[in-house]
């Protein structure tokens, strides 16, 4: 699928958000607007190599940009998993089948451009900090609540990577010691109860109506007692985990994104209430929805690309891409 807008003057950047089901590539103009987008399916098991599919997408984006009359200055590629941003290597990402992939070298050799390799959730946090919900804040958390849960921890203006590029795996924070088994091997992990995927799996496991996703479960809470119970458990687990994070890090705000955050006030009001009631002696930080939604990682990748190319990233850059999805055609 592709979508094209009128190209702008000045150098553009290329950005790719690699996920388990799709790879989303965009060309972003000098002024920060997404000018062209290409979405391809991530190759299925035993199909094309996922690394080759990604390299193909990057080459296509580069030639698409040139055909539009825009000259790429750099490219940013973000993935889930353990990403060594300093070396430009994706160490391990199970759901996209990457292991020790030297992405920066591969893509630089293919395109001859400066390449930034980043972690998708940390990149999403960068986008929210530069021009989104956490604009101008030096200390905040962002948690996309999707298939799983991870967090960007931004301290003193920088996303924290950790000693071994594994910071922010809060989805595996125990919220019910000895609780239900997580795919990671631990018990009682936050994402078993409170990720969009975990909530839906839990609802089915406890005997709920087959085929309901997290959004449908949220809508069914008024009429379906199991949906109500699973939903309340999720918001309580999340509020409890956020209390721990608040006490540890003292963030100015907490940004929630991903599929579950689309429930809006139904999620935010309950999580806020749990968070506030867990904190006796201090106020809870503001709980805000992601400004970029599903596009946060793409915009973050574009910001990383500009930085890799030595281009300035003024505050507010990329804010044009907030809100609804770019309409696609072709
Ligand atoms: Zn776990």
C-alpha cells in the first residue's frame, strides 16, 4: 500500500517502523510532514528473509523519494527487541526474527546514507518529547499498551537504554506475585493482565465470548460481567505498576499509547483512580494519551534520521502527523 502527498523543498528523511505484522516506511519532508508512505507485510515464517524484505523496503523508499524530487539526507529504522543503538545492531527481536543483524552497516552500504537504528518504543518516546504529549518535558514515561507493554523512560531529556539495552521492559514487572503464567516464563507479569493482547487472551481463557479483541471487551463491560472483571483487573494492574514507576522515577507525566489507550476515558479514568489511591503522600503525575498514536515510532525514527544526518530537529517538528492515519491508496 502506498500514499503520496506533494513533496516539499529541502532534504527529506526516510523512516521505517518494523513490526511483527507490517513494516511501515515513510518519506518525511524538511518541514516534518509525512509525504509518502509504504506499508508492506512482514514476511511470514519460512518465507523471504525479514532482513532482505526490510532492505528492499528501504531501497524502495529511497527511489520513491528521488522520483518525487526529494533528496534523502538520512534514514532511521526502528524495531522491537534488544537494539544496540550505539553499534546499530538489532541483537534479538523474536517477533520479527532478527538476531545480531548489523542493520546500520547493511543499510548504509545499500543506500549510502547516514543510518540511525533505534528501538521502536524509545523512538516513540522521542517523538512525544519533541512534538507530542510530553513536549518540552525532560522527565516522563511513555507506555504503548499493545501486543505487550514496554516503556520509554526519559530522564533529563534522554531515553534510558540501560546497561545492556534492555531498560523499559515493564511489561514483565510482577504485579501479582505467583500469578498467571506469562510467555516470558515468569508469573504475574503486568502484560498478562493489562496489554491489549494479554487482556483479550485472558478473557478467552476465562471462558469469554470467542473472537472479542480488547476494544470489543471494553465495549462489552456494561453487559458482560467477565468483560467487566477482566477490564477492571487490567486497569488496576496498570495503575499499580504506574504507582511503582512514579515512586521510582518521579515523572512529570505518563503517556499511554497503543490499542488499549484507544478506549479513552474508560481506561484513563480507572487507571488514574488506582494510581492516585496507591499514592498517599504525593500527587500522581498527569496521565495523557499519546499524541501520535500508531505513528509515534515512525515520527521518532524520522527524528533519529535527521539527527544522524546532522540536521536540526526544532521543537514541534513532525507535529503535523498527529491524529488520524494518513489516507492510503494503491
Ligand atoms: Zn513476563
